[in-house]
C-alpha cells in the first residue's frame, strides 16, 4: 500500500530535498506541497494524505497551529514535525497536540523514510525515553497548572493501568513492561490501548508526556 504524503515547509529547497529523498521509496508518494501552515487544511481536504511532514516555523501560520488544527479533525492524518532543534518548547506543544513525533531536518534520508513508514503504521517516531530527554531540556512555563490537570486525568485510570502508564513514561518497551510488572505482552498491549482510549490520547508519546506532567517520574525508577 502506498503511503500518501504532504510536505509543508516555507523553504522551497527543503521541500525539493524531501521530495527527492522520499520519492525514491516505492511505497511513498508526495501528493501535495505547501509553503505555509495556512495551506495545510486545504491540502489535506484535496489529497487525503496518510502523513503530513510539517515545518515547525513558518511566517504566516506556524507548524504548531497547523498541527493543532489538523489533529482536531475527525479524519486527521498523522503529523511529523520537521525542526532544526533537538529541544524546543514548540516541538513539545506539537507532541501534546497529537503529532506522532519529530525529525531533524538534517536526519539521514533513510531514517526519514523509516520514520514516515512507522507513523503510517501507527507507531510514534520517537520513544518515550527520547521524549523525556526532550522534556528535560525545555522549561515548562506553567508546571503547576499542567501538573494538576495531568494528575486528575491519571487518577481516572485503574491501578494496573496507572502502573503501565508510568512504565511507558519511563521509556520501557512492551516486553520490558511485561517483565517488570509480571504480565504477558498481549496484556500490556491491552492496557496501553485502554489508557489511550480512556485519556483520549493518540500515541505512547502523549502517555509519556502526561505522566511527566503529572509528576510521576520524579521518584526512583524501579528495577
């Protein structure tokens, strides 16, 4: 199955470079390009892409606002944020809005192709561990208000679901969670699916962000 892509970036050279590197993959097709976030919604309406590669900084409507608008749609495509920064508050906000991850613009072509394939398959393109590293380098402008809201949402989970959520936040894989919490991998997957559904989240990255915001990663990590 061909993965349909839209690239939104205000730099024509970046768009051309992405088209060149992604066009070489037989299962990827760039069906539309935009020069600003204001064009994203119309492009999605016209081309119905599976994945949108979105620049974070654009002059009229930035990638953050465009991502938030796209992810509110009932037929929302997956969004991967393009950035030149490893640690950036805007990247975190895009992840909280439902972006499946981010890639640096100087990422090797093969890794960008792999990232697109992973997102199209429903997997985030960065692990919770990478998300935690990102969060540790970015100051949170409203930690107390966000912590309270996140804690209330986490409190809606059953005890076992909460344990799984914290393990996801610590960057553990399903197999590692199964070993640590003495359950099967299919059971872990079931718990993760229930957590996503209960909390209205899109992916494991958002679970990790919520657990971090609730202050549940402050204690010593269990072995």
